C-alpha cells in the first residue's frame, strides 16, 4: 500500500478481499479502501472502477461506478450505515488485457453509545408496557371491587 495508514484495532476493523483490496472500517462510520495492483501489469494499467452494493441490491450512493486514475491506491467511503452488509468491488482496468475484479464484504458495527441507547430504549419500552398492564389491572380491580354488580334485593317470603 502506498498510504501510510495502518488499521489500529481499537479504531478500526480490517477486512481483506483475499488479494490486494483492503477495507479499513473506521469507528466514525467511514471506510478507507486500499489496494495495490499486480506489479507485472502496471505498464498496461488504465485505472480503476469501484462499485458498491449492500444486502445484494445494487444501490446508488457515492461509490457507485466511481472511476479512479492510474496512481490512485485508496478511496474514502463516508456515511456508511450500521448493521448493513456491504460489498465493494474494485475492477482494475488495463489497456491491452481483460480487467481484473476483486471484492470485499463487510458490515459496520454500531458504536458503543448506540448499543446503550438501544438497550435503554428496550428497557424503557418494557417499563411502559408494564405500567399499562398495572393500570389496566388497577382499573379492573377498582371497577369490580368498589362497584360490585347490581344486586337484587332479596325478597322475603312470609308465612
């Protein structure tokens, strides 16, 4: 890689394509893509093409069919969504031969604070449900114990 960037385990998660494409998933909801083309074919190199998809559906967002120059070796993808499976494909374009494509799959994990908010929302929702049940129970008890059903006066039969 030409870039000096190295993925620190505390600040990012590294995903590899198997060849040269790396996806450095950063904690700030962005992804730094890095790659190194094969050395024997550098003379025929025409550029690169990046395509993105998520959950298997082709989408239109900032890295949809982005063409990059011959000297480009990294690309920053910002504003990625949490808990979504992304697939980024880098196509190396050559002038005298067929292009090569490699892909990397990854997902962005939610930040720690988001986990806390989700947990607090779930607890808050549970408390609300419990309060509704308690209110219904109190209303039922109050209605049936405080105001018993209309009772007919007993009629005494005399001798």
